[in-house]
C-alpha cells in the first residue's frame, strides 16, 4: 500500500468513532444546515428540538452546500471565488481549498468521500478528496452544464448540457470521457434510489438508462415537464409542469405513462415522504405546498405557507419536509405523516436553501 493509501486507511478507521462525540455538529442525520442570502454563517438546526442550536462560520456567503454523511463534513461555495470551503462538523474546523475554477455546483459522491466542484459555464470539474482535503483530479465536461449526478457507485459522472445531444458520461476514476447516451439535449437528471438506474429529461421525453452499462432502457413522452423527481422508493417519477399547472405521477418500475393531475404554477421541485405515501410540491406563486396521495395517485389538498418557499429537504426517515421561507426569515416544517404544517423555525436571516445528510432533496 502506498503512504497516502495507508494514511487514508488510518483516517477511515478513526472515523469509525461517532463524529458527534466531539462538541460540534457531527450528528448529521439529526442536523439541518441552512444558508442565508447575505450570511457567511449557516444556521444549524436540530430536527429533534426544532430550533437553531448554533451557527457555523464559513467565511463566505454560500450559494452551494453539500454534506458528506460518512465524513460528517459540510462543503460550501459562493459561486464567485476559486475555492471550496470544507467544515469538519464535529470540531467546527474550517478549511479553504484553492481550486482552478469558481464552483457554481457541488456534488458529494454516494460514499461521501469525493466532492465534485463544477464551473457550469466552462464545463470544468475539480474532484476533491474530502478525507485528505486535497484536489485529486480534474475533468473537462461540456460547457453550459444544466445538471449533473454521480452514478450510484461514484465511478461515473453524468452531465446534461446545452447544445450537447444526449447525456455526457465521464469516468471519474480515470478522469476521462466515457460515453454519450444518445438522445436530445438534456435539461435535468435524476438517479433512481437503487443507484443502478438514471433518468434524463430531454426534448420533451424522459430517458430511462442503465448507470453501469450505460445504455438506454426506455423512453416516455413528457411534453412540458420542467423537472423529474423519483419518489423515495423509486415507485414513481414525479413530473411537474408549471406552465400547464399539472403533475404526472408516472410509474417507474417499469416506466409507463399516466394521466396528468391538476397542480399549480411556480413549482420548482417535488418531494416524496412518509414511506412513499405522499408527494409534496411547493408552489412559489401560490405560497403553498400541494399534496398528493401516492397510494391513490390523487390530489390530497394543500398546506398554506407564510411566503414563497425555497429549496428544502425531507428528513432521512421521511417524516418531515423543511422549506426555507425567504421573506419571513424562517423555515416551515411540514409533518408528512399528518399532512400539515407542524412548526415554524426562525433562523434570523433570509434562508435560501436547507440541506442535510441522508435527506431527500434536489441534489444527486
């Protein structure tokens, strides 16, 4: 084993001790991190007490946040400077790593050991070893990236980009292009919960593909869909269409068409929760959360909010959805089991996003 390999093995062994044993925020499955519009510190929220339990100073205003569950680390980028900031949540120690690009997108690999930092405009990608806190590789992707995701094993990166037909596949381990999945230019990507299959929204249809081969497995017409979101168990694909004010709950095993349901304008994301029994679609224009029963695949009412919702996250147990309400400087807590607003958490600034490890959100 090489010296760096030995060091890596030793560090992994040390990390077997629970990170939250220290006086910090290392219990990442019970902790929510909230970024603010003009704040260089993120608010740290306990999902048990439903309150802010501290703040973590990052030294930049984060536009992107990503959490490594296995390492209990939080990565942040401001979208302007050529660096990424990584916080050790157990100790609260912060490290700034210079990069050859200014990241506008951050992704953590499924095993939590690698951070991919993207400059969407140029297509440049830096891979960072989160354990050793150093850049380990650079990749050249297509310019004007629209979306990106890791394969379930973390060995490949899938990219959707303007002006590129199909989906670009990069070999993250070998730092080189691997394949192109044929099809129209893609705008959105999603990984199935099984980690072996993926979906792309491209040219008015959904492409279903194998992440390991990779190869196209099927197609589904989806004219007007503005995003695609697998439910927590992968039973359905949620396909919102804000222009037509509709939602399609398409069976995903196998991929099959379904009749659209009435929805609303201003839908920017879709979430599923509580053992895949309910879908929740926040609407910025209507300042509410639309509910859908996934057993009957029918509308199930709506929950009013105090303002326009931002990007949120569902807890790992599927019990709650946390939504930033920027104008009110608060988080709305939605109880997915009871299908009602359960709490409001004041965070002291205009929140722009909420993330947590192991949660169901909009990241891949």
